[in-house]
């Protein structure tokens, strides 16, 4: 059943959807760290492994970046990340 909603000027529905989807893997990661099972989260074992591997790769890439910068602090969250991550 479709329920129409009132439009709000300056708010893009697409932008809202992208923001929700962008944070989905982080949500899954946090809950896996809290010892929720993939079944409890409604995801497959393979997707849970994908999220864990993705996080490990990001951590490794960040450590290499910090080492390359001579131990400087972590770059801001807006730093570019390869498209496959």
C-alpha cells in the first residue's frame, strides 16, 4: 500500500536513501561486534564475512596511510576510498 507524503522543499528523497544505505554496513559491523548473529540481523553468513573483510581492509589501508605519513594522525572521514570498499 502506497501512502503519499508531503514534500519538503530542499530535502531530496534520494539523498535520504543514500544516507541510510551508506551507513548500513557500519550498522551491521557494530552489531556483529556486539555478538549478534547474522541470522538475528537478517543477513547471510557471506554478507557478514564481506562486512568483516571490508572493515579489516579499511583498517589495514588506514594503518599503511598513517605509516606512510610518518605516524601522523588519521585522515578525516571524508578521505577518498576506492570505489570497491
